[in-house]
C-alpha cells in the first residue's frame, strides 16, 4: 500500500504494520524489564528483612549459697520441728534459677553428712518440717549448671556454711499427790538427843 508524502505525492515504500505477534513480543520484553528492575530494587531491601538479632554471650558465673532458720532461734525442744531457708546468688547479683539444692544434716550421732532433701534452685528454697533428734549441723549444696544455649549462663557449684541447730531435752516436774506427807530421816543432832535421853532414864535412881 502506497502512502502520500507531505507534498501529495505517492511513494513506492509500504507502511510497516505491527502484527499481533510483534505486540506479544513487545509486551513480554516490557514485562521482563519491569521484573528485572523490581528484583534489583528488592535485593537492597532483603538483607534488612532477614537480618538475625545478635546472640547473647554466655557468661561464667560463680555462686554463693546461704542457709538460715526461717524464723525463731536455732534451738528447738526435742521432738519439735524447724524450717530452714536457703538461697543461691550468682556473681552478677541475681539468683541462680537453674540446677538443684540439696540439704545435708550431720548430728552428733552421724559419722558423715546425710542428704535429707533436694529441690530445684530458684530464688529462695525452703526445707520445712525438719525434726532434729540431737544437736545437728545443716549445709546446703548447690549443684551448679552448664548452659545449653547461648542465651543461658554457666553457674559454678557452691556449698553453704554450716548452720547449727541445738536440741534441748524435755524436763518433767512431778508434783506430790494432795494430802500425802513426805517423810524425812532424822538429823544427826536429833539422834544424839534421843540417845542422851535414853541413857539418862537408865541411870536414874528409879530405873530398875
């Protein structure tokens, strides 16, 4: 098909036509270009979206274990009970919340300490209803703890000082029954007076 030039003349070159196939190729090229631009832009943002938080470093902490009577004096009457409280404090000032605490007792009749109870460590630990039979020394032993993740700390084991608890024996007072009299043995001076009186009677003129 010939086309007219500005001067009204016809030329012999045909006008190029855009077919549907060329349109499809053009759209595909444009889509690929847009996709490439978006991918390039997102690559700069992706590291911010998937960045992981910094992990906490594990610390090696020492511990201090203390033990005391929960209330009252560290002395009980034989047969009574006493409550004991303990605590495990780490070198960072916080309580050790991992591991266990075991209470040991050694009385005057024991050759070595005897384990009485074991409880999880966590702030304050309590050992109620302890009944000593004689003077006893109590100690608390903390097991320590090894961290299993980077968010935990290592705690060293520790043992408390000895806590002495005294035991007093019960004393019973017996009151005599009403109306009964207590007989007492005669004194030496009384026996001498009685003996002198007997001799005087035997030596008197009328005693035959």
